[in-house]
């Protein structure tokens, strides 16, 4: 959740900041500094990936986690190739927006799964045991269902408290993000008028 708020706060200036830091680093230190920046970014992302995969492997089998990690790695290699070959130009603002949305969905899935576990041990009552049952269409124990469960918190037959937790988390996070954006938008329009 903290990462979602941090990205929302800093994504607006991150693109400009990254470009200026790269220009500064190459002008002052040359290619070694640029390598160090890239290396440290990869190390940081690697640590985040290790934490994410550890949490994921606890909620799903090792094979599903391994397949998901392999798909993610393959997608990142393809994207990196395309970027470095200049076949596409990445709009960082849009990239961070999409990343933020995915993080919200991932986190909401973790919250809902936590509520599911609390339903199982009867700490939180489910209110309604199964609000709907989509397992006939996409069984949560099938290969695709397992991947959806790991990535997005999919449950083919969620309880009412799981659904409420998922929706409440998304609504709360989006409310805070929109609320925090309003003062910035007002300040930026006031600065343009002056």
C-alpha cells in the first residue's frame, strides 16, 4: 500500500527527474555512474521481486509461482529488447499509472485472501458463505485459476466478507489517491494563472 501512495506522489516528476539524473551522472562521472544507477535499480527491484515471490509462493504452489515468475521474466526481457531497440517509446506517466493500478489489484487480492483465511478459522464470519460460484467457468484450482489467484486474488466462490474487503480496499485506496491529487491539481492551475 505504501508503494502505491509513493508512486502516485512521485510518478508525476519521476520521468523528468530520471532524465536529468542520467544526464548529470553521465556528464560528471561518465558511463560508470550510469551503470551504477542501473545496477542499483535492478538490485532494488530484485529484492522487491524476491519479497513478492515469497508472499506469492505461500498462497499458491511452487510450480504456479515459478511459471508466473518465468512469464514475468520473459515479458520483461521482451520489453527491454523493444525499449533498447527503440521500437517503442515508453510513456513513463502512463507506465506508472498502469503499474499503480496493478499494485492496487494485487494488494486487494492479498487483503481478500487474508480475509478468506480468517473466514476459514472463523475469526471473521463469512456472512454469506458463497456470494457467487464461478468455478464452473474458471476453477480456482485449475492452472489458469491458480495463476489468477496468485496474481489478482481470484476466488471462484468468495464469501461476502472477502468481496467487501476487496472492494473496500480498492475504494479506500482510490479515494485517498484522488483526494491527494486534488490539491496538486488546484495548485498547478493556480500557478498557471499567476
